[in-house]
């Protein structure tokens, strides 16, 4: 490895080592890694108040995006959203479990969780829907969607998902 950039969290964001030559190929002029870290990630103090399961996934989400794995970033945003809705279901006032007596402990589908959470927390509705929609378009495409997964389009959907999941996590875990 040539020169290595080690992000040691100017604001205690997260740690990652990247080869600078590879990073230059990945990062666009608009969003350098440091700018991304400052704009899209939670600070260390905030992360300490968030469950480890979410913290780990958020860090992986950031790394995936920085390394150009936009589909992975979109999938992780959905995973974080689902975990947060189930984990904070009592705070939101929703039932995360299926009503089907055949599967008494099965978690409800993400779309249903979002629908119920949106009724009780309308300020989160647009962010949750954008995460679900990005995932549906990219991870579960339908033939009729006729979506071409261009790198810039995927990157845009990933950024939208990252912004949205950050707002949801902040709302559910950091606001009183």
C-alpha cells in the first residue's frame, strides 16, 4: 500500500484506512471522504448512545459508500431502519410482531413497520419511505420499473439513504 489515509475521526466519526491512490479513484470531486464524514456520519458521542448492532451497521454503511459499494450501502440503510424500528417500537408506539398465530414471534415486514411508524411519527415518514423506495428500486427491482442502475444514480440513491437513515436514527435514539 502506498500513502495511507487514516481517518481518526476529526469529530470522532469512525476509523478507516484507505490507500490514497485507490481513494482518489473512488471519491468524486463533490464528495471527498472528509466532507462525507463531516456531513453524513454521527459523532462518537452520539454513537455511544446508539445500540452496538446499529453502530456496527452504520460504520459498515459508511465504509461501503466510501469504497463505492452503493448497493451494499442501500441494503445496510434498510437493515438499520428495520432494526431501529423494531428496537424502538415501544417508543414509537407500534407492534413489531406479526399477528399471524402460526408465526407468533415473526417480525413484521419492513413496509408494514414503516407504515405504522409513519402514523405515529409523521416527521419520519419521508425519510423512512425514501430508504424503503431506494431499496425496492435497487435490491428488489421489478421488470416494469425499467431501472437502469447507472453508477451516478446508485450513488445518489445511496447518499439519499444515508442522509435519511441518519435522521431516523438521530430521532429515535438521540431525541428525548
